[in-house]
C-alpha cells in the first residue's frame, strides 16, 4: 500500500524489549524520508500540471495544423481554378482575334477586288478616250461637231462599241460606291 508524506510522518514503529532501534534515529530517518517523499510528490504534481499544459498546447497546435492544411488545399484549388479560367479566357481571346483577323482579311480582299475592277473600268475609259483622240486626229467628228452633222448621220455609231471597252459594267449602290 502506498504511503503519503503525511502518513509517513505519523508512523510509529512498535516497541519491543531487547535489541531495538533508537527511537530518535528512526524518527529522524522517517522525517528525512517524508521530506524527500514530499519533494518527489510535489515534483510529480508539478510535472502532471506541466503535462496537462503541454497536452492543451498540443491540441491547439493540432488545430492550427489542420487549419493550415485546409487553407493550403483551398489555396491550391483556387490557384488551379484561376489558372484554368485564365487559360480558357486566353483561348477565347485568341479565337476572337483569329475571327477578327479573318474578317479583316476578307474585307481587304473584297476591297482589293473592288479596286482592281475600278482600275479596269478606268483603264477601259482611258482607252476609249484615247481611241476618240486618235479618231479625231484622223478627221472623224468629235462630240462638239455632232451638232453640225447631217440628220442622216447618227452619233455615236451604235455599232462602234470601242468607247465602252471590254471592262465590266459597274452598278452604283445607294451610297455612290461601285458594287463589284
């Protein structure tokens, strides 16, 4: 049975006749044992309190660790989501840029074709004008001389279509630009 320091102080060995121990020495020994045991008992209590404090601190640290782990997982997920969203947005921007580029190229090609058609029309008109100038130098009537022509003559000569040239006839749109 374990003894407490108080119990050790109150133990009194039985007295016998004959060869026994000196009572003062035994009392002193029991006092020293009780003092030593009190020190050990007190240290044991302090250590138990310390263990409780450490266990409480350990629980707090475990809670923080779990919170940090949860935060880290959330941050990793948010970073992955942000990266995925940025990649989708970049792909969308690139697709829109390609669409816009195709539209610009189509517009430029249409403009180019329209300008080529216009240049062919102007070339035909210039050739026609050159033909008229050359005819005038050969003595045929000009437009200014048409009024002095006889009634039997018809100008322009409907069978002579050189003034219209081989170019394609352009129809003007509502805005005044030629439609190709």
